[in-house]
C-alpha cells in the first residue's frame, strides 16, 4: 500500500499533466497553419519564455513539484486507505493538508480553470500561441517532478525545499 500510494500519487499527476501537454500541444501545433507576422512570432517567443519562467520554474519547479514529491513520500510513510485511493488529490494538497494549503490549492485550481475558459474563447492563431507557452510550462513541470523524484531517492525528503503541509497533530508536523 505504501509503494502504491506513492506511485499512484505522483504517477496520477504526471499522467494528468502529460494528457494536458498532448491535448494542448495539438492546438499549439495548429498555429503552423496560419501565416504569422514577425511581430507575432516575437510575441509568441516572449510568451513562451515567460511561461517557462513563471509557470514552469516559479510555479512548478520551486513550489508544486517538490510539494507533490514530499507529500507522496509522506503518504508512503503514513498510508491510510482513503488517502492512498485519492493519492493524486492528496499530493496536490486537496486532502489531509493544512487549511492554508487546501485554500491555496483550491484558489490556484479556480484561477487555472478561469484562465482555461478564457483562452478557449480566443481564435486561432492566438489560442495556439497561448497554448504553446502553457505546454512549455507544463513540460518543465513534469521534468521538475522527475527531478525531485531523483533528488528524493538520492538525498531523502529532508533535502526537498518544501514541507508536506500536513495538519497539526500528525506525525511530522513538528519537522515541517
């Protein structure tokens, strides 16, 4: 149950992100069907760089990816059947998390959903250009999760830069 919770938690999130990469990647590739001016290519490149930095590095690499791995490792050490069953949600901080972590996770998800609905209204090639940046950020996110998995294997959970954000009164809340 310990190993399953860890694999299901991290693997479920990686699968979700990979699905988004594939789905949005198709929309982004459709930009090639449109003749773009030089300024549009420049804007696309600037957006791509921004999304790699903002979504990929700041959002995923510094915050989300290490927390996913730390929470999966915590789940593996303290498995409960419901938490293991819902391991991806557990690793994202929706369940068995501090109130602050749950609120931040829900707020971020709400913001992302609003952004998705707005972007869906954009016509091509603009939607494809926006999605290309999102895909690049998501790819950095998946790579970051894999990086922190390797780091966990070689250095242990204490080497990861974030706490598991579990509620007070649980096994490692003093260490967090």
